[in-house]
């Protein structure tokens, strides 16, 4: 019988995988793949190098250039995909991902960079083992051998964002202006040209080539390293049902292969304004920034409230065209008040102090072109339009904290502040049905179980729902030991029962995140939480096949985070996520290998930050941000900081917004605390 020995080097043990023992082998393989999550982990022991391979001592590595970082991230992603597919028994998909990883490593070899080789080495070792496992399952893969380490690091490759577009010859080949830009505007416009989903905005050629904070997405001449192409080719993008045709994808690849040339007169012109045929682009005038008076705090003498009166009208009547829109009408986004203040293609839509002279009111009345809302929707009543006009005439006053808050959240918070807990429970039940339907579930088969604090939903057995509810209640009791005493009934704790969405398979959980939340969750996640006031839920993978211990481990941290985030106004995700994991003991339950990987992620995260501001502003990838959040939370729970931490929670529960509550409790701002923590750990 064919037998292969898999060396789990980080534990120093050997595990025998036989062809007829599938499930343990899958777990071994998946664990091996996930251990490649960071290129900076150096495991003790290791695998002997191939014959003739360089084994000279490693010098301190220089920071990788943007292209090299992208290659490392791409290989890491493909190796993780291979592991996840193998664990699910999908060997062909696993093999496809491994083939892509091998191709990307071949591209990396052309760089002749010892630093890049070192960064890829842990993943290359996993590929050797993974290839052997897949061939046992009958999957044919190309030969792979860990290449020799280059003797010196080559000079960094030219950064895509640093090249001068005007210096490139663009007389031949694919035209960016007439062929590439229209594809990007059509397929990516709603999220990344007129918006910045995921922190990435590419409204101009210059911004496209600059890429998001995580790194460059277009490398001229290198299709494999260009993540924009990869995310389209794998189907990750575009979201929302859009699809890039094979012909369009081939056109994009050809453009990258030819050097990603720009054939327009101005690389800073809006992609939506580019015209072919040598015509100069027409760039809409940028509205002046909002004046302080536009975001001034209400005096108390106003007769109209933005949050209670105006925002609900805008959400009800403007969603689809200007809110949550894939393609915004007239360039006007209204997802937040800040976006509405910036105006659209026609300039500002508001004149604080003069409602009737504001374009917004004129459009609603039909006195300035087409009447809004469009699309056959009924016009607003005169009384509703007058409310909006009066609010603008009174100075468009609003609390500063609400300017950047999503309009839908502002509306929800206004309703929430006046609603009874029983009303919120009912609303969350309606949301649960809507979101399960959106995720593709059969709501007629959906079961429900009620406990003191939670309403548990899912297409699983009643016994599974009850087990999840019991685990959640136990997790909440543990978390409450760290929180101030709460008054009221159990239903009042989350201002209405919190929801728990139970998904029977990891695939269902992944689809829920894609369809309901519009994102891909990391491959290792089995649960997470979400809170915006009205929505308060935990999503978790659980079925009859999962043990009570497994279910308890999956719900304990997100339930604790939900308890923390609901204690006050404006509690940031990093604070709730970090504390939830820390007080639930989630980190201590992981095995040594996983803790080593997470420690490496933390080291990488800390080393990449210039200041605490970068962390608080979401400049880190989610996994690294979570590692750092847990470490900061553990410092808050330390003996010397515990008194201040307890004061922060009391301040939150008394009604203070998070920034004020934190500063009063810790005697410093959140950013000052994170800066001090960074200085200490470095």
C-alpha cells in the first residue's frame, strides 16, 4: 500500500498518511497549508535543503519591494486555497491552486532575490508536501523542487506606481483610454472608482497604479504578479453579480503584458471622464471642502433633526441610486453625510442657511431638471421636502460624530434610541429571515430557538440550535465577569435579543459572508460577529457533526466581543474584537503551531506600523489587525492597567462616547495609548 511520510516540522513529529485514511490526512494537509499563512515564521528543525542548495547564514532581510510583497501574498493565498479545497475533498481545485502557486514561484525566481527566496521558503516547503499528498489522490502536477537560494539580493524592481506614464510609448497595442478604462468603469466603477470598498479606490490611472495600502495591484509586463488580474480570474471580483467576460479579461491581460501603458494626456484625470480619439478629458470640478459651519454641533434651537427627520427620508428614497449603489447617479454618493456634502458632478447640492437655493431641494421639487427620486418612485410629499429644506436653512447642523457615519446606521440608531427591547427583537427576527434568504437559504425550513439573551436561527436540527444557545449563554456569563453590572431584563442586555446565525457547512458560512456582508472571510474562520445597533449577531458554523466543545470554542470569542461592543456608543471594532478574544481565553486554546504563526503575524504587524494612527485607521490587513487588537487588549487587562480599563467600561455604560470614555479612564487618548504600546513592544 502506498504510504507517504509527512514531516510536521514545527512539532518535530512524523505522521503516516495512508491512502485509505482520508479524513486525518486532509486535516494534516489543511494544517500544513494554513501554517504557510506568513512568510516570516521560521520553524525549528526544518526540512533538509535539496542537493546542492545554498545553506549560508541568512543576513537581516531588507524590506521587500512592492512587486515581491505581492508575489508572496499571491503564493500565500493560493497555498491556503489548496489546503481548504483539499480539506473539503475537492482535489482538482486544490491542484489548480497549487499549480498557480508553482507558476508564481517560477516568476519570483526571475527576480534573483535572496530576500524574496527567504520569504517564500516556508510556503515552498509546504508545496513539496502538498504535491505529494495530491498525487496520492490521482492529481497530476508539474514537477517542483525548491530552487537554490540566490547568492545576492538583486536591486528592487521598478515600482509600478513610480514610473512615468508619459514616458511610455503607447502608439501600439491595447489602449487604456478606449479599451481598458471602459471595462474598469463598467465592472469596478461602483465599488472602486466612485467608491473605495475595501480601502481601495482607483478613480484615476495614477491611483490604479498606486494600489491600495496593502500593495501594488498592477505590475507592467507581469500578469501573474498583478493581483487585479488574479482577483478577476479567480472570480473574487467583481462582486454584486457582475462578471468580466473572457474577451474582456484577455484584453486586460494583454494590456498588462504590453507594459500597462497609458495613452491619455493626464494620468490624474477621472476614468469616468476619459475619451478616446485624442479628445482631452473633461474632469468635473471638485467641490470646495465643507466649511466647519456645515458640520457644526446643533445648538438645541433647531426644529428639525438630521438623524431623526432627514436621514430616514434620504435612506428611504435615495437607496439604489445614491446610497448602496453599484453605479451612482450624477456622481453623487450619499452613503454618509460627508459624501453628500462633497456633492456630485454638478457641484454642491446644499447651501447651508438657504434650503430653497440648494440643488438637493430643487431636485426634490422638480424645479431644476428631472425631479428626484427617479426610476418611477413616487415624489416626496411637500411636508417631507420642507423638513429637508428647513434643516438646511437652519445651517445643516449635525453632531460631528455622525458626519462619517453611514446614513443607514444614523437612521437605525435614531430608531433604536426610541424603540423598546421587544421591538428590537422583532426587527432582528425580520432581518434574520431577510439575510438568510439573501444567502440562499430556504427560509421555510429555517428553525428558531429562543434563550434568555439570544434568538438562534438556522437550517439545522433543533438540538443543534439549543446547543449553540447554551454555549452562547455560557460564553456571555463568562464575559460579564469583566463588564460592569447591567440593569434590566436579559432582553435588555443587547437592547433586544442578539441573533445567532447557524450555518451547517463552512461553504454556507462563506456564502453568507459574501452575499450578506459583501466580503470574503479568512479561510480559518468558523465564526464572527457584527454589530451596528439594530444588527447584533454572531454567525457560526455548527451542525450535528460538531461536538459541544467545538461549538463552544467557536461562539465564545464573538459572543464576548458582541457584549463589549454593545456597552456604549462608538466602540471601535479593534477594542471589541481584541477584548472578546482576550477575555474568552481564545488565544490560549490554540496549539503551539497556530500560536507561533499568530505571533509572527503580530511581529509583522508591529514592524509595519509607523504610528498607532495607522492601526486605528485600519491600515492593516484584517488578520494582522486582529492579532494586534488582542495584544493591546491583553495589555489593558494587565494588573497596572486594569483599574483604568474598568473605568473605561463604566464610562461607556454611563453614556460617554468611546473617545471620551477611554481618555477619562486611561488618562490618554486611544492613539496615545497605542503609540505608547508600540514603543514598549518595539
